[in-house]
C-alpha cells in the first residue's frame, strides 16, 4: 500500500498499524480509530464519519494486501463500536465490505470478517433487520465453509442474528421468503442444516406467521427430508411436525390446494411416511378442496396399500388417505358442468380449470409449484374423473401391482359407479364426455386368479349389471341414433372378435329381462375369457360363476350363458362349459333356489328356463340327461339315452356317465331315489337308470347303480305296456306344454355337429379321441 497517500483524518501511525502483520498492532490502531470516531460523533460530524468508513472499506478492507484487509475489517468493527446506537445510520457502508470478505480465499481473513460483522451486528441489534437478506445470504455460504474456525465464527454470528430476529417485531417476512425459497434447494448438508434451523426459529416466533408462506418452501423441506444425514432428517421432521400442528390448529387459513400436489411429488421411499401423514391430514382438514388433485394423490397412495409389515406405518397412513379421499366423492360430482355452474359461483380469476398431476409420475416440481394456484371455494371444486380412471386403469393393468392395491382400485371403480353413474358408464360408444368408459370396462374385466380380487371385481360388475343406467336408450352414444338396435352376439369366441366398443346393443338382453345390456356384454366377454384361458376356467371358473349367482340372480346368469353358448362355434369349449355349468347347477349351495324352480316346471317361466338351458345343454349329452333328471323329465331322459347308441361313445363320455351316477347318489337327487319307490308312476325313471347301467362297463359306477336298482320294489311292475296315445298318469300333468319332440330333434342336430367336428379334428390330428 502507498503510505504516502493522504488517509486523513487517519494518522500515519494508524495507517501503518492497520497494515502491520501483527494482530496486536492492528488492534491498537482499531482503538485509535474508535477514539477518533467517538470525537466525530460528539461533534455530530457525519461527513468525517463516512469518510473514515469509506477509507477503511476501499483502501483497507477491499485492498489487495491481506494484512491491509485484516486491518480494514478490525477498523470497521471499531467504527461500529464507536458509533453505538448511531451505527444504524451507516450500516450499509459498514456491512458491504465485510460481506465481500466472506468470499476471500484466505480462511483467516474469512474468520476476521465473521468477527468484524459480529461486532457490527452486536452494536446495531434491531437496526440490522433491513439488511437481513444480505446477512442471511452471507451466513448461508459460511455455514458450509470447510474451515472449522470460520464455521465456529459464523455460528456465533448466526445465533446473535437469531436472537435479534426473535426479539424484534419488525422482521420483513415478505422480503425474506423469496431468498428462503431459493436457498432451500441447496444440496450441501451444512447449508441445509442452516436453512432448517432458521425455519425452525421463524416458525416459533409468535409475531411471524410463516404458515401463510409454507407453499413457497414446502417442496424444499420435503427434499431436505430425503437427505442422507440422519441429523438433518431429524431436524426437518421436527420442523414439519410443528407446521402440521399449526395446520391442525388453524385449518381455515391454510392454503391446502397450493400444497396438495407437492405432497404427491414427494412420495418416494425416504419421505413416504411423512408425505402420507401430511396427505391424510390435508384430506381430512381441507375436504373437497383437494379433490381436483385426486388422480395425483391416488398415484402416490395406491402402491403403498400393498406394503408388508416392514412399512406398516406408511401403509396405514396411505389406507387412511385412500379411505378419506373416497368419501369426498359424492353424488354432486355426477352433475353436469352446467348444473354445477348454476349451483356454485365461478372461480376467481387465475384459477385454472384443471389442476396439474402427471399421471405417469413424472411431475416437474418447479412448474408444479408455480402453476398450482387453486381457489379454496369448496363449491367451485370439480372432480377430475377422467384422470382418476386413468390412474385406476394403469394400476389395474400393471403386472407388478400388489393384491391389496388391485382390491383398492376395484373398490374405487365400484364407488365411482355408485356415486357418479351418469359420468362413469360402461358403454363403449358413449360421447367424449365419458371417454373413460372403455378403460373402466376393460379394467374390471381383467379378472385375476386371486380370490379377493375376483370377489371385488365381481361386486363392481354386479352393480353395473343391475344399474338402471343400462336400461335407458342408447341416446348417449356417439352417433346419437334414436333407433333401437339389436344385440349382436358373435358366433364364436375363438378369434377374439368381441368388440366392446363397436357392438350394437339393445337396452336389454333377449334372455335376461331383469339385467341391462352391460350385463349381457359382460357374460359374452366372460365366456370369451374362459375360452381363451382354459386355466382360468379350470381354476376359478366355478368360483366366479357361483359368486355371480350370489351377487346377481342365478337364473340371469344361467339363462344368459345358455343363450350365448347356443350360438357358440367352438363346440369343444361349448361342451366343456356346459359340463361346468351343469356341475355347478347340481352341486352348489348357491343354486338351491334355482334347482327348486326347475324341479317342478309348474310355471311358464320355469319351462322357458328349462328349454333355454336344454338347447345349450345339448352340447353335452350326459349333462342334458342330468338336466332332465333334475327337472323330472324322466321319459325324455329315457328317450335321450336311447339315442346314445347312435353317438360316438368315448372314454371321456363314459367318465361323465360315471360322474352322473355318483351325483344320483348325492343328497341333491334324494327326491329321485325316493321316487323309485313309486314304480307305477315312474317307469321311465327306472328305464332311464337301466339305460345308464347298460351304457357303463363293469366298473365301480356300474356296481353302484346296479345295487341301487336292485333295491327297487317288485320289478315286475316295470313291465308296463301302454297305448302311446294314452297319457301317462303323472303327478306333473299340470305343467305347461313343452314340445319334447322338437327338443329331441334339436338334440340330434347339435350332436350331429359335434360328430362332424370331432371327425374333422381327428382328420387333422395324430391323436384322435380315444374310443372304447
């Protein structure tokens, strides 16, 4: 430094001492500066005071020489001490050069800068608050300083500044929040710790309402919550816990909508429990205000529902979120947009009509925070139904989705259909306002092998099938056609030609008047799925059909399936399906009422059902005979068995006869066995049973049936010769007329088709059906 330069009013001795490398001499010079400035204060000579501060700043603190910079720093601190309460008038001139030294490469110099600023702030106290942002900015840098002495000095200054802020009621929170929002995204652990400590302090000051500005930095807090340092995470958890307490105390002043999607973004492992806890409280406290964010919330919540006990807390919080969110969807969400607008005031300017929520899980945090501005007016809230359905569909079709998540998705579909039947329709040709329809229908048809999932799946389908929504005209379709069209039942299910979106449907299926068109379409697709996935039919087919019979009327299930199978082109599948249905009909407790309805055939409806089942049952001769036994059509059963001699008797065929014999010995056919006592009025029953006996080889089933027939009293009564035109004296003469001759002809036609197909298959395969 040029010592010949004029530094007055500083004396040459002060200048030399300030430039000295020894701290003691610089300290002596500082005492001289303090004495000099005190004299200027006494004289009220502000010009000289500013001149001294300017010299110390420009010529010393900002000098290129390190010892001069140190002298300048201690000199500025001495000026502040001398000024006392008047230092507030010169704070900018005092603080700026000191803060510049915070960036010095010399750690000792940075330490002296901390020391100097500490003395300046200690004297000025509350007067430094207008300069808080620059002080905070400088301290945030020193918090991550690698030198321990510098960090120690900055911590002392930090505590002093916190005391000042806590004591004062003039803190400018509005000016500080933008800086906080910027610095909270630091990745340095010490900087994060510094930020968290300041948020904790500000949140505890009664006169500072930091909760109003929480949406500005909540995203950053959750990022810090994912820090690798356990100590930092603990500090952040404490701060978030305090904020959550405040939210519960003052929910009316909380900007729930502005923070909803921030919670959705932060739902990964490290902070998942906290985000779920906050989300649960938001839903419970804010109610329908968070409804526009439902799709994003579900994206975060649904996967957590399948967690195991290692994440039990997170799973429970997610379950509470899911349950509370579901309760927010009410029938008012089923209203048209025009209706809802007439009932609610329009949203305030700047409120977007559709809230963000990246359904693919890739949400831009910054753009999200900037764009999420939502009115808290509950009446203006609308449900993003399409977004929710897309989320549900994606989780339902994802092969990695857990069972409990799948069940929750199906419950949501069920709930949406119950609460918003006008907006959630299953018809694939609805207008664009119900574009989510096809996704819903495809999703709920995605049956899994898990029983709990299937049960919930079938519950959804049952509600849809019995809903009045499907009983209306097709006026809601895209083509706006007023004419009623016929239901087209495809001829087969092998080629996958079932088109849920293009098939023309009537309002009711022709065979199930109590169900709607959705039900009939489901039956078609269920049989298609059984056809394409025989393992599903084998493992869960009976279970699914029995549950459907419980949820919907068993008559509807059997009537519709028989009606569809009548037109089935895959005859082998038709025979297998009829065998499955027949076994369910004869053995399941769920079918007790239906069996009783068929047993007597005293009504026109029961006769119509029998004829419908019979025509499809003809795909399986043994099942057809068992149906006749069930309905006590013994003469027709005998006529059928006589035709068995013309059929191609295979090992599989004889195995079915064997199973029928076993069924005859079961409790289901107790009434049939008792009728063997009345030989006079049941000759064809006995003849039919003898016919089965003659079909069987000398097997265990043969011995069983033979032993049963040997118990028939007085076999001589079996030899009955009667006039074919004379009616048989039968207690069932009162039944409505059934054209059994036509039914026999139908049986012959169906079996001829089966024979033709078997021969064709045998010609193409090296392994034809085994014959006896």
